C-alpha cells in the first residue's frame, strides 16, 4: 500500500484540508504547500481579523431588505421544488438519435434511503445547507456513524457561522478538526463547554478512504465540508456576492434609513422663522395713549407673543392657502429701507425623498453582486420605472434557475457521499426539481415542474 497526503483548499487565503490514507493504485503523492496564517487564536484559523466575519456580515445583511430578499430568492431557486430521486434511461427519437430520459423515483421504492431521509430530516438538511452555501459559500455537514463504522446513520448540519478550522499541522499538513462555538466574537476559551471539536475529513477523499480512516482512528462522527469553487483562499471561502460587503455598498444602503430616522427624531419641525424688529413696536404705539417705552417687561412680552401667534395662525391651515400678508417697511438713518416684520420659510431637509436615489443605487449594487434581477423582488430595472412585466420576471427566474446547476452539484455532494458510504444503489441519482414559470394560456396554474439535474 502506498501512503499519500492530500491538500484540499477550503478558505480565506490560508489553509488546507489534508489527511493521510492508503490506496493500492496511487504511486504518487499530491503536492503539499505550507500556508502562512496571519489571523489565528488558540490554534484556530480566525475567520476575519476578529474571528467574527460571519457575524459582522449577517448583521449588515439582516438590516438590508434587498440583500435578505435577494439571498432568499437564490436559496429558493437552488432548492426549487425539492430533492428528487431519478433514474436515467435512453431511447431513440424519430431520427434514431439516442435521447436521455429521466424517470423520477419515489423514496418509498428504496426503504433504506427513505428511512435515512426521515431520520435525518433531509428536507431541512438540504435547505439549511443551501442557506450556508448561499450566504457564506461553505457548509459543515456532520455525519454520524454506526457502532461498527460501516454506515452513516444520520446527517446533521452544523451552522457555518459557528464553525472554525483548526490550524494546519505544520509537519503533516493536516487540518485535524473543526471547532464549533457560538461565542467566537467573545474570545471563547476552547477548554470551556462553549467550544467543541469534531474530526475533519478531506472532501476529496472517497467513501472507502473515509471509512478506512474512521475505523482506524475510532472516529464515530466527522465533518466533511462542502464549498463553492475558490480562487486564492485557503481556509474560508469568499462568496462572489461578498463584494457588496467589502465595497461598502451594503453599508451605504443601510446607513440611509438610519440617517433618515435620526433626522425624523432630532429635526425641529419648524416651517417659518418670524423676525420682528423692536422698532416695529416703537412706531406702532408712538403717539398713542401708552407708548412702547411705557410698557412693562411683562406687557412687552405678552404683546410680542400675541403678534407672533397672530401671524402663525394666519400662515397655517388650508383655509389660508393663497392669502397675502403685509408688513411695515421702515428706513434707517441712512435712508435704507428695512422690514419691521420678516418671515422666512425653513427649508425641509426631508422633502423630495432626499438621499433615496442613493439608497436605490446602493441596493441595486447589492442585487448585482448577488446576481438577482431586481424585477424578481419588485424593484424594477435600476434607473427605470416600475417592476417590469410578467415576461421580465419569468425570463429572469428561468435564467436564475439555469445558473443554479453548479451550485446544486455542490449541495448534492452530501447525498452522493452518503450513497457511496452506505452502499445504496448507484442506479438511482439525486437532483433538485425546478419550478418553471409559464404563461396562463399554456398552463392555468402559471407554472410547471421540470428536472434541472
């Protein structure tokens, strides 16, 4: 038997999944590369500088309607009408060419698979795995083994935001464990009950290699991560839509409602600034029974207040719309005229939807990053009017589903791995069924189901 080591890249610029096993057919060893890890704590490869990137990302996403709707739509498109079993058959068409035919199977036809799906709640498992992959581009399914290690008895989803890779062993090039905790941002002590480790299995290993390794090392459960294609990452992947986070567009979109809220709460709602020159009162009461200088302080204040209330009442209300108002004009010592009463309208900083175009642009950038056509969430074409017609939505949905195949293949890795490990029939295949929107003249329900496999 020839021993070999394998490097499986899994994330954010740093590290590897690698394990030793044996095979009778391999004579060469895959190339291993040591990876420098800048962010680390207690032997853990930090996810982000403070080891809380998922938490920071989700905090911003939850405040943004475009991001939550767009990501939810991607999850829905990936899951489609749900997981199905099918068989392939080939038949000749009228021209004699062989065509592939998909024949859907019922889970009840395969009691062993059906029992496993019920025990593991696989409908939920698939939806949760899709969510992890959509938001963070990686999922951490845990597989529970039977006592003899010959079968996987249950699949369980560990939340990606709670998982961290152990640092690669510099001598062996292995990442031996995944650590799970809900308190990474708090600097959790790995020796406490708030952190647990689970053995890590290389995603590139075959089921037989995994089975042999687990029996040899008496492993009863392990994590075998699934992740989307990566470029230069090593530990934690960067999803393509994360560009909206790194470019700060999602922060811009979120800051506008916060700014608006602060304006509503703190802005004094004043419509007019009324200024009355003191000379107005001196001239008004000059030559009368009682001149202005003879007024007491209390009388002056009462008189000023009465004038302002009169003007304010005259300016307010729909019944005063279109009315005119007059005020006295005086001349100073140089003969320059000035008003005894001056009324200035206060500019409303919230009028005309101030900053809303900036919010629209920011949300459009977020949707572009997620690769969701705005018409699908009723946002319309950026820069245009309305949310588009039914054909726009139908074609946008068709394109989104058509682009789902590479991502669905990643999600299906879990089923295919369990199928190989447990020895289920390889004649039956797994896939996700699309919901294809149609026009009502073709189908009264407006939709039909088709397999996109």
